[in-house]
């Protein structure tokens, strides 16, 4: 019957009339030379329409599917006979009618009509899906409206197969139709994306279209958000990431670059609303959707350890930060070097053209990724080292501090990613020059690279001791906590590598550097920055071992309990072992009396008191004593009571030292209005009140409450 009806011919654009959808589908099959099946009273589903069969469930066709679904106009029954191929214009008109009628059925029909329409259109599209370009959006929206009302099993799978058949020939149109529905976090839209993801014949095409939508969304950010959410839904389906073979690195870089663009946009209050068009809170923001898509991409590829490492290091939080995005990129690159090296070559190749991009966000993200991948020696070998060195050296002269910082990190990775140190002639001038930069990231990167350099065999310890002599002490007093902690750690590493020479009494540049740094290190034990204070404790332990002091217990006691007795023993060793350095020790400590930090002014006052107590009168001159009196006298009007109390005790020690020098070198104490204790053959040990500032103890560091 269907063949006869199809063979009667009609004018293009004429209504289908009472022609049932099943008959029309059979006519389409006949036009393709496929056998025509007569409808049975209880039709069985075709195998191709049921790719999956749930165990224990028998798919049943409702009775409404057996009855003709007719349009208002009737047609005569067709005579039986062999099928004659219709004209192409006739076929196009019939398919257009089918598409229009299907869309109407899907939007208006009930459960039974929807099931029949979905089954019929699935058969029709397998024959000539390419003829329905103009009706794809209507069909997709109709499916979106009716899928939630379909029961699980055969009806819903048949409807979703319609979508897959459409996407096979019209992937771009299907994606464009579904994208606006993804903004509202529609559950039905999410189900359609996941159904496309499970179909291995179409998921690759759909992912490519979403990638292009993401890349081409420079104007409308809502389109980028919709594409990102769709990617997250698809990539979360097991096995879908395999369809990204060939453009996996490109997709990963697009997502990471999008996070950079969003992080920059977060600084402007005018762009924050674009992040959350659904107004569902931070969980549904553009940045969080991008991070989830990135996690799904990595997890689906078997790189779950990369996701875990990023979570443990706070990398995801840094990736979405306005000022920490590039640090997050570096963490991601390091994690991939360690746990996803099978993608490094593709990423490296895809990064090279982006290094010259005119777009700042794309270029900086590419430079950060490029820098991080240099930690992988096999990946770095993809380019000649001369080319990489030339590029990294050129970045050192870039006017943008961020580029100079990344280039410095790259130099460190390239020179130190193998056991031996290479390119020292290029590396050392760049690292030493960066120590004078104003950007904390540059200084920190240089200090970190120098420390790694010292850990390599045959490191230039003596050369670095000479070069760091005038540079490092200034950084020990830097106002930035990270720089201060890194500088103290570098000094400890330098002492550790050169302690053999110190042990035999070598009077070289390293010994001078250590003695010049003792006062800053002792005062840094009271630093409120935990990193700086712990780094100072570790470095002083290295100095104690190298200089053979035997005062490790005293160092630890001062660090954790602020013990005056332990500090007195350390000062005794400093004064009696290095008497010629006593004026320098006192002058250095005096400089901290003017510090804006209360804890430093008090610690410096206490240190001066013990140094003066152990100093011989012949080791200090008149000018130094006058200067100490003046500064300690000014501190007696300090707003912090603990500083005033410490300054009074230390002033008493200076006065006793002057008395011990003899009548020719005594000062006019009437001007200073100091009440001195009676002179005695042996000066009394200074006694200081307990410090009110925070003390560090092992119990507090371990998260335990102190006893009592």
C-alpha cells in the first residue's frame, strides 16, 4: 500500500492529506531501494531503532501507534504494483511535510502520538536526513518539549535516536538549536546532550561544533557559557573523551584560556553579571562550569591524578583567580608533566603559534603552559635548545613583568631539568639580575631557581657566595614575606653546600656572608610569617653546624620559646668568637630599632642588651655608643609598653658598658636622665619581661592546645 501511495505523485508543496506517517516513511525507504514492510497488527521494533535492550524488559508498542495519524485531507488508496522511483522535487516536498508535521506532533501530541512520530521519523531520517536542513531547529525544540514526558525505555530511546539521526547530518544546526536551552540548566537539554555524547557516530562532530562555538564566542559571552555547560555534560559521560582524539590539546587550551578571560573580566563590576545569567549562585557561574568541563576532560582521559594534584595544591582556585590564574596554569602544566605525559607533545605543538598571539590572555596562558612543560625533558627536545634559549632570553627584556617572570621560570626549568647544570652563562646573569626587580614574583622565581641550582652536583658555590654577598642581606630584610622566606632558605642551602670549607676555617666570601647575616637571621626567628621564621630556624641550624658552634639546642629554644637565657648564650658565642665583628653586629641590630613592627623593635632591643652585656669595653667606639643611647632613649617613649620596657633594660646595659670603659669615655648621663645601678666589678645579666607577642611552640604547630 505504501508503495502505491508513494507512486501516485503530486505537485510539490501539496498537502500530505490522510497519508499516515508510517506509510510516508515506507515510501521514503522504497525510494532508496529498501524493502517495504506492511504494517502488522502488533509490529515489532526494528533492531536499528533499538540499539540497547534493557534486560528483563519487553518493549511494547501502544495501540495508538497502530492507528493512522492522518492530516485533514484524504487520499485515494494506491493500487498495488511495483514501486516507481519518484521525482526528486516530490521527495523533497514530502520530507518537508514530514518534518513540519513531526514538529507539530512533538509539540502538541500526547504520549502515544509522540512515540509513533519518533519511531517514524527515525526511519525517515535514516533514508534521507540531509533533506531536512530547514526543519532541524523545529524538530529539536519539539523533542526538547516532549522528552521529559516520555517513559523510560523504548519510547524515550526512540525519541533520542531521532536527535542522533539529525546530528549525524546536521550537527551544526542541532548544536545551534540546543545551545540556548543550555543557559537555563534545563534537565531535558542536559539529557539530550548526554544522549549525543553516548552515540559514537555523532559525538565527535558535536564536540567539534561546541569547540567552534566556544572559540567564536568572542562577542556574546552567553553563547560561550552555553557551550561550556554543554561540553561539561558531554565530557562527563564515560567514553566520550575518546572522541576528542585529534583536538584534545586544542580543547584543553581553549578551556584554560577561557578561564583567563573570565578571571580578567572578574576585575570589572560591569562584567560580573555575564558569569551567572541563570542567577543560580556561584555553583553555576561561567568559571565554575569551565572548571568542571576541564575536570571532566582530564578525568575521562584517565588523568584523574592531575585533577587530584590540582585540588591538593589549590590549583583550581588559582585558575579562576584574577591575580593567580597563571600560577594555576603552571600548576596544571606541572601536574600534567607528572601524570599525563601522553598529551605533552600535542600540547607543546599547539602552544607554539599561540606564543605570538595578539590577544594578551591567549599569549600569557600559552607562555605559562610553555614554561611549565619545559620541566619535561622529552617535551623540551621537540625544539632545538638554541631556539628555546633565544625565546626565553627575549622574554627577559619584555616590558611586561609577567612575561619576564615566566621567562625566568622557563630558564630555570630548561637549565635544571636534568642532573647536570647547563647554560650557566645564560642562566646566572638572568637570575642574579632578577634579584633587583621590584616584582615579588620575579625575585621569588630567581631565588627558587638559584636554590635548585645549588642542589645540583658541581654547583658554583664559591661564585654564588661572591655574587650574593652584596645582594642577599638586603633581601633578608625585605618587606614581602615570600621574598624574605625564600632568601633565608637560599642562604641555608648555600651554607649547606659550602659547609666543608667553613668547617676548616675558610675565610672566604661565604663565611663573610654568613657572619653578615647572623643578626637578620636571629631577629627573623620572631617573624610573624611562619614560613620566614621556620626558614630562619633551619638556616641557623645549618650555620651552627658549619661554624661548629654546638648551639643547636639554643637556636631551637629561642625559635620556639623566646628564651632569654638561650639568646644570651648565642650572643656570648658571637662576641667571643668574632670580636672584630661586634661593631657590625650592634650596628645591624640598631637599624631594627626604627622598624615599624613592634615585635622587631622589641627583639632588636633585647638583642642589643645581650650583645652589649657580653662585649668588652675595648670593642666599641664612642660614636657607636652615642648612637645606641640616642635610639634606645627614643624608644622609651614608644607606644608599645613591651618595647619601652626592653629599651630601658638595654639602655642600662649600655650605660654600664660606658662606666666600664673609664672616666675619659663616660657620657653625660644627666642629659639622658638615666638612673644607673651602682657600678660593680661584674655587670649584672639583663633581665627582660616576658614578651607579649605571639610565641611559636611545637604544640601550636601540630594543632594541639598548650597545657594548662
